[in-house]
């Protein structure tokens, strides 16, 4: 039985989904101390659970 793979998102993708700037998402990542789930080249990827945490601390996020 294959395990379910989590959806991985970049900071930019999360910013687009939450309708906020990339800078706000990156600042929230630093403030929350989130560690990337995966890294490919210079890109870091976070889970949808991380996105929920970021949404909770950003006022005005969708």
C-alpha cells in the first residue's frame, strides 16, 4: 500500500495561495522557526501544515 505523499509548497507558492507578499511569508517562516521539509537546489519546500501555521500568524491572509 503506497503511503500518501504530502503536498510540498515553496514560500512563493504559499504567498500566492494566501494573497500576501513573498516577504511576509518568508518573515513568518523565520519567526516561527519552520524547517523545510525538502530542499532541491536553492529551493526549499514546506508542507500544507506549515502553510496553516503561517496563515494563522499573518493578518489578512486568505
